[in-house]
């Protein structure tokens, strides 16, 4: 199976999976088992760009409850000029107060020492359980060992060190053909759908050997995050720790100028990469059977957004998706609930291209014939609201027994 | 087990369960099996007040997708002077377009004929599956049979005729001691927690033999619905069909004047009645183990409300409640997600009276000792936000395996 497995991701021309593994030129990574995860798996990672001129961009959760590493990175790091990322899994270092901030700052300083840069060029990230003190000594010892193991092909170990309940890896190594030559674009992400957002924070680290101005990196990351990680139904969209970082080493010798054709191409490649990763996050609910996509069109942008979120977050719609049930009444109910006071609402609903509701009323559709279509891996719902001019989409996971099992039996 | 089983409902002085069953004086009810429910159970109900002077009040869903009976009752009935309610279960008559409105209007007219009043004094209500045409002939035949069976003790049959997936009855017959004498207060409700809101619409019919002005009925019902059915975490709070109706026959000979002590006492009794019924709705998720109550206090009313809703609607918090897991990190995550841009947020969290988070940071609480407390039938969470002066509460069900089974396997 190739990385680009979803029908909802268009792979741009000139983008292909790299034949050889490994990070883009100028990057090294490592992941070690420091002893935070009870399982003994890798749990401390380090990513380093060797070039002093590396540029970067970052996006963070907007939650009112921010994890310590997010606070430290936002306040003490130059997010446009990062040269390293120090990360741990197994403990989110969130809701840990002033001591937690101190631990995050010590992680930052230790990583800077280990790789020979200043703390303000190091981002820190954590993922795991909330509200449990993180042992700084354990993380710092791990970072020291990771620094000794940094390798160009260390991205697999870094991926392992950021995973928590993820059932599969979420990483890719792409080659993107630009006018100035080929560049490499890599990413390592973690996050497990709507399965356990507070535990399965989203982290996504992206590297390229193209040379980008920091403003270009920021523009591209901002646009692509909006079209990917911000369009998935993860309660954790506003988890305490969500962090996405793009770094550009320039070590490949291809410069991408602002407003150039190459900037557009690289942006399209990054867009496809992050959309597929976001879909992988949605798909990765242990036991999740299906991924849904709801598209809403209409004349009023806030209504369009509210309706799409309501459908994607409805436990009824999610359970019907799990059951392979084309129960469009639940779609109509979710839309109506999201738009109080608008009755009578002329809502249209189509499932997998078959219209089942027109102007708020049932139409004579063959629901039984829809059965096979809603039993596939990906199911698409299109909702039409009155008016035109606005459209949005949200990807969402189903709601199955494993969700309950995992979240009810996970012990603090 | 008495009707008032929750520790979160204070039973006012002078309120007791009636020794003898039956509706308040002046009311008769019936419920028959008309053939709408595939099970062959009762599915058409009729409630009638014999006195011409009966007053009433009603509250409806605010959903943008309104069921036909809600539209017809709102637009064609005098909701302050209702004398009858015609109801069916097994089909919500929602998203059924103009033909659905015609069916609801025919239900209204048929019930008026059958009981000897005008259509504008008849409310209609439906509950069941959305988007399927309702056969008017079947309902009208059922209403005719129900009219022939109207009895003072028909409230049990009426209850049966409004239930869908409810696992138990939700009704009560209370006696309320007022200065002017004792009055009777009865209610029949249906709705099954957060289990299947689009299918398990909330209906609640309340009768008293006290004499009330319509304005008094409206005031009391409005206040009490706000403190009961609007404080439970049911997606169906905005379902397509939600309807609550209070009727006062005056046949008991006790008049309750506006702004009198008796009005206060009757209001307190109605408050306790509706709060317990709302808690019963939350408790009635097939297989639901526990009911949660989140109380949020703080200085900013919209934040207090948003935080309480976010906690009550979080599938993570609900799953932890199901699992008996005192996982307060999920509470903090939900609050943070509800209040973006407020970091650092000094949030306090207490579970069953034990503080586990102070000013956003973990405190050294004995979570293991909390185990027995969170394994009971009712679990209370208190969240403190900065400031003071506002407080709210939301009651919510847990999220267990049966939710998934029911909602994934229910076939359209």
C-alpha cells in the first residue's frame, strides 16, 4: 500500500514516494527508550538540522490549557529559526504547573547543549498522560543518548519515540520535482483519530532540504495545516499539546522563492502530505473501520462550518458509520441541532452520491442499495444548505466498541 | 425504590408520591397498539382534559430541523389552552416535508373530533425514526380506539405508547400540599439519555388538577425546563421533536394565584419532578452504568456554560465515567478546548469533593482512594474557573459498549 491511500487526497504531479529512505539532506534524528513508557518502548526523540541557516515555522494548539512544552516553545524559542526538536512520549507534561515549565525548559537547554546550539533554537514537545509530573532527569538522560545516535535514517526511531496509542506509523519520505531540481520532503506524525484526543495529542514534524525563507515556511505550513489537521474531527484539535513544525535546511541546494511556481508546487506537495497524514490520524482509531468525510455547501460560512462540525462530531453519525448504516436522519438531526432557530431548513443530504433528502424532506432513495457503498473504508456525505458560495469539509472516524474499551479501561 | 432516587434532587416539603395511582382530577388518558411499532407494542396515545377552562403551556425544541408535529402544534394550536394531546411513537414524522405536515394536521383534527373539541386545542407529538412517511390512516384509527378507552388511570398506557428505546418508565404521580389544599401533579416522559438522541426524542407531559392561569403555567414550565431538560447532555436537546407540555384542569378546586406562596410551592414541586425525570432520561442509556454531574463556577457566564457543556459532551470524560476512572486530565482537556486563547487558565478540578487540580496544575491527591467514589451510580465533578458569581450544572450519561451496539446496529 502506498502512502497516498485515500481517494480524498490528490497527489500533485511531480510528487512521488522516495525510492531510498532517510531524512532530507541536513537532518539527523534518533529515538531512544528512556524509561517513560511502561512498555519500555522508545519514548525520547531528537531531531537536528545541521545547518546554521535552517528556517522553520510552527503551529500550536489554541487550547486554554496549554502543556508546558507548548508554552516554553512559544515563549522561549525562535519558531522561525529552529534547529532542533526535543520530544518525549508517555507523559504530556500538561497541567503540571510551574514545575512542569521548569522541566520543559530543562529539556530545551539539555537538547541545545547536546547538539551544539542555543536553547532558543530548540522546540520541545511532549505527548502522553496529562497531570502527571515528568521526570526531567529521565528525559535529559534520554536526550543525551539520542544525541549520540543521531543518523540521517533515524526518522523511523524518531517516529517510534513519539507514538503513544498509534496503531501504525504515520510518516512519509517524498521527492518533489521543482523547476530548480528535486527536493526531499519528510514527515513524522502521531495521533490516533478521535480515539483518545487528550492522550493522543497530535504531533507532526516536517523536514525539507529545500531552502525557504522563514516567511515562506510559515505561509505554507499555515495554509496546509488549515486544510489538513484543522479539518479532522479530533476533540484533540484543541488538545493541550498539539504541535506541527516545518523545518527547511536548504542543504539540497534548491531555493524556493516567494510567489514562485516552485513555491506553489512545494505547497501542493506539503498539502497532499499533511492531508494524508491527517486522514491517517482519523483512520487510526484502534478498531476503527471507516473514515467519513462530510462536505457542506451553502450561502453562510459560519452555518456551513457549524453544520460540518456537528455532523462530524455526532456520536450517532459516527456509530452509524461504524455500523455501515446509511441513516441520513442522523445527519439531518445534527445539522438542525447546529443551526437552531432556522426552521424550516431546506437541507439536502447525499450519501456516496445518492440524494436521500431534498429541501428538508425524504426522497424516494433506495437505502438498501446504498448498503455496499457505506460499508467501504471511506464514506462521503454531502450536505446542502440554502444559498451558495461557501464550502467546507471535515474528516471523521467512526465510533466503535474499541473506543469504549480503550477509553473506559485506560487507568490514570 | 422511590421516584426521587437522585441525591441531586431536593424533594421540597409537602411533596410526596401519591398513595393511589391515576391522573389528576379532570384528566383521562389511553394508549393503544396501532401498528406503527414493529414490535406490536402500544404506539398511539391520547390525553384529554375534560374541563373547557383547562390552561396549559408548552416548550419545544429549537432545532433548525423541526418535525411536522412541532410545526403544527406551534402554528395551529393555542398552547396556552390545550385540552388534548395526540401522540405516536415509532415514527417521528420529521424530515417528511409537506406530506408530513398534512399527516400531523390530520392527527390534530382527528383527535379533536374524537374528544369533542376544536383542533386548535389539540397538541400533536411524534417520536421515532426520522425521514420515514407516517401513515395517517394508521394513526387516526389508533386515536379513534384510544378515545374509546380513555380512563383516569390510563397514564400507564399513555406512558407505554410514547416509549421507544426507553428501558424503563419515566412517570410519577405526586401530591403537593398547598395552603389551599392538596393538588395532584402527574407526568409521563420518554427519552433515553445520550443513547440515541435522534431516535429517542424527549417528550414530557405534565398534568395538575390545580387551577392555574395560562401565564402561570407558562412561567412555571419555562423555569423548570431550564433547570431540568436543558441541563442534561442529550444531543437531542435540539432533536427534531422535543416537546414538553404542562396542563392544568382546575378540577381539584385549588387555585394557585400568581406570585403567591402556593405558586412558589407548586413551582418547587414541578422543579423536583422535572429534575428527577431529566436525570432518569440521562440514566436510561441501555447499559449505562453511571450518571455524571459537572458543576462549573467562575466569573464569566459564557465561559462557565461552555466549559460545563464541553465536559458533559466529551466522549473521553463519558468513557472514563463508564470505566470508573478518576481521569481528571480529560476534564482539564475538555475545559481548555472549550476556552481557546485563555492560556494559562487557572482551572480547579474536584471529583467527589477531592481536589485533584488547582490553578491548572496537578495536586498530590490520592487518585486510587477516589476509586470507590467514582464507581457509584452518580459521580460529581466540580470545575472552578477564574472569578466568581456564575455557576451552572450539566447532567450526563456515560459512554459504554451498549451505546455503540445500539447505534451501530440500528437499521434505518
